[in-house]
């Protein structure tokens, strides 16, 4: 059987974006994320540093979950960091 993720986990997709960026450091977004999100890393490596000083290194093949309102800095460690992210919110 095949099931849709939104059926299993009861959420609505807001955005599905394929993107990439190059080596750089993005500042922390003071407002935080607008939605929960999963990020699938296609290529490259990036260090995420959260406001509570936790760090996570995301690399090719990883899936990263970022919660709504989370605040973090991205330190891209390569010339091409390619990803697909899925923003969603929970349905009630």
C-alpha cells in the first residue's frame, strides 16, 4: 500500500522548494522559522548553530527537521549546498 505523508502525519505542506547556496554564513533570523520543516540535503555540508548553542552538521543524504519558531545560523561549508525543503504545519 502507498500512503501520503500528509495522511500519516496529519499536516499540510506550505512550500516545497529545491534550492542551493554557496559558501557563506547566514545570520540568525530574529523572527524564527514561520513553519515546521524537513530539509533533505542533496549535496554539500552546512553547520547549523541554534540560539541555545546546539550545533548540527548536515551533509549529503541527511534529513534535518527544523521546528517552527526555531532560530539558527547557517554556515555553508562548500561551494554548492543543494537541498529540498518541505515547510508544513500541523492540521488540527
